[in-house]
C-alpha cells in the first residue's frame, strides 16, 4: 500500500520543536497524532533532517508502548484485561468485538482501516470494570452485547 506523505507537515513540526535530539519523543508524538502511526518513510525523513540515525529513532519508537509502527484504524478500541476487568469477564468482550469486526490478535485492524482492536493491561478504571475505550473515551461495565451495540452506533455515526 504505497502512500504519499505530506512532508511539509513534518517540516512544520521540526521547525516548531527544533532539530534537537531531546525533542525526538515530542516530534514522534506529533507525527503519530497526524497519521495514527509512525510511517517508515517519515521516520527516514526525520532521521535525515535531524541528523540522527534511523536506528536511534527506531529504538525510541519501539521502546515506548504508545508508539505504533503499524497503521491503525480511525477508531482504536482498547479492551482492558487487567485483573479487575479480567475477573469481570473482559475476554468474552474481546472475543465478541474481534468476531464482529473480523479481526484477530495478529491482524488487529479492519481492512477498511475503520477499527483497530487492542488489549491493554490496565486503563485505570478498575471500579468501572470491565472497561473498553474507543479513541480514549471510556465505556464502563461492558458486556459482549453492549460492545456490539456500541460498534454499531459508531458505524452509524461515522456514516452520517
């Protein structure tokens, strides 16, 4: 899937934060906010512009769990599987969401780039367990049925 990237936007980010290595994490966060992941072509461009190795950039991008090197969908669904959520049956919710969207742990993003499904160790909302988020909006006390209703509502709203 060949993509053309707007390097002017990257230039603006670099100009705003400066080409100092101490700003690399912030620069990567801005790029990911624009693209929902860190495209290799942009990482190569940043390495060249900042005068640092691509290996150094990859070491930062892979060290922090929040960065993604793989494209993500428009809606990123995170299903908590921390202790509180797990004992309150988060796995059936995860299984139902994956089944409904036709994704797997190995292929977490729908082919139309609409949804990405991830599991996380904790969302910090244990009292609301089991919890899932869609683009960081928290949905408490989920069940497999409520999750499917929520997915349908998101699809409906997106089509408006």
